[in-house]
């Protein structure tokens, strides 16, 4: 069905940053039991929101995964390193292609400029 602008709308479920991913999707069948236990114990939506907040606080200069893990050495690195991929799929962050100290710089979507 077309709307007034002539754009076709599809039935798509909007992803929410606060929706948790099903734990069975966070481990492989042949993973050790400890990995499976961890998949069922981690509140991913809180981790995702935490990382998004770090990226947003970095402003237009952005932040790298290395910088985030350095800021929070007591947090397991995997709690931070997997979240940008999820946030990028949700179109909340982006990579412009630039790097700092060999790591890709991540920016909040509000800092993305649209070419005219």
C-alpha cells in the first residue's frame, strides 16, 4: 500500500534498544556450559544502553571500542565490544570510516550529516 508521498510501507517490527535478545541466540550449541550459563544471565538491554550512552557522551569526536574498554577495565571487554554491532543494526550509531590509534571511531547517529 502506498501512502500520500508515494512510499510503500511494509510490515516491519521496530527494534527497541531495551528489548533483550533471546539467550539461545547468544551461544552456539557446541559452546562450553559456562558460555551458555552466561548467555542466560546477562541483561543485554542494560549493556546496550550503557554503551550507547558512552558513545553519545563522546559527542562528535566519537569513541573507539579500545577507549571504552580502557575507561572500564573492571567490566568484561565482551560486555562492551559486542554492543556497537547491535547498536549499528538498530541504526543508533554509525562508523564514518575514520580511525584513531588503529581503531574505528564510533559516533552517535545524531552526529551523522546527510549529504545534500
